[in-house]
C-alpha cells in the first residue's frame, strides 16, 4: 500500500476511534459460490444453492468504482475459488486502476495458466496445510501439487504471496514444514485455528461432525499458539501478528468464537471501517455475520448506502483471523500495526 494511502487510513482510523466516523477502508469481495476443492472442514459448496446468483463483470466493476468513491483503500478478492471467474484479471486490473491495494485468497488451482492475468495484483494468499499427504488428505487428492505449481508460477512472475494454513488435528505437526516452505520461497505464513462450536448447522461453513473430530481442544490450541510465538521470536517467517497471537492467548475459551464484551480495548470495527460482500452482492459487516444479521443489496442500494445500513453485529469480539487482525489494527494495537508494516516492507 502506498504511503499516502497508509496515512489516509491512519487518519480515518484515529477519527473513528475519537468519534462515530465511519468509512469502508477495507472490503472483502466474495466473487463466487463455486469451489473445486473438497476441503473436509468446509461446507462452502453447499451454501450457495439458495442464495441467488453471482454478480456480472459490469456489476463488480461498478461496485469497485463505488468503493473507491466511498474511500476504500484495500480490496481482498475471495470465494469460493476466485480463479473460477473468467474475469478475474479484468477485476484485478480495474481495482488497481482505481488505486486499491488488491489481494486474492486462492487455493492455487488455475494460477499457473492464468498468472499473466493477475500481474497487477499486490498479493496472493494461497492455502497450504502441510506435506503432500497431509494437504491432500485435507483438501483433496492432487491439490498439493497444484499449490506448489501455483507458488512457483507466482515466484517466476514476481508476484508477492503468503501462505495460509488452517491448523487442525491432521496437520498440527506440519507447522515447521510450512515455515520451511515459506522461508525457502522468501515469503510468510499465516496460521489460522480451526474452530469448533456446538451450534454449527447446515448454514455454516463447517459441517459439525467433521469439525468436532478435526478441531483441537482449548489446551492444544494454546500450545500451538505459544509455539508460533516462540518461532516468530526466533525469526521464523510467520505473518500472523504478535498482537493477533497474544490476543488469542488472552481469550479464555478458544472454542468459543464470539463474545459480547470487549477484550483489552480491541473493538469490533465491522461495518464501521470494513465490510464483506457476498457473490450475489449482499453486504454484511463481516464474514462471520453472513447468517446472523440483516443484509443489504449493494447493487440495488449502491455500495455506500448498503455500508451505512450494515453497522450492527451480533457480537462485540471474535477470534476469527481476518476480522481480528483488522480489529487490532483499527483499535490502534501498536504490535499489530508495526508487525504488518514490517512484514510488508521486508517483502518489497
């Protein structure tokens, strides 16, 4: 992100902390309901059936125009699998032309043959859960080779990428392997805990019976987090911020994702400084609110109006990685801010 945009975000974040000021600095845009992976802890392929279609290219480009006008500086393109969209290159190019820091979250499929289409992108977050046998057992046979081919294609084209790893019972001993891959590729690895709660149902990403078997218990998760902190202090390429990791240790029950109180002054900024948009154009304050709040159609109301209506969340704190890292930055957590600035600067 350009220095002037960092300053812009800093000014508006301070204003939001001092007043009721709101501006959508960061937006997650889900491009598609579809995904080719068969991740055993994900129910995503079954969620889009009754949730409407997907936005056309022209609708997405118009939304990006409206985001830029509303003050958005960071756009993360997600799915499903974003590379199933034939227009992914056009979307990335348009977002960059509008001055947005643009990232993609992807599984790796199709990247080698389509990497030239995303040469403008700022960063790609690519999923890797461990060694070949571990990754394939979690995400589907042959998926490991696809990831490694994608990483090599990104490297050859000088496109920055980070690895994202979802920690669970099958790969809890693969952390060092992932870090070795990140180190060899001069990249970073983010680590996300696989969460389990008792009230998951068919409308959630995670199918309950499978998650219950895969998710680590509270003490096991704490041991993993403490290990990650030690590895990060020793200089290992862990992208997850100190603020994020230390916050997790202060959370009493890591299998209880949401809380109504505010922990250590870290406020929820969903619907105030960031938001999520689903593949059909519905705008939500955050990614975990998809099935828990009223939603607003950004294509009918316009992005700015939909954002203005979306500021209520059913909780005040959570430990979901993307939301928490955002909330730490926007709550002016110095360790998190300095951590992200340092890692992004070092990879330049």
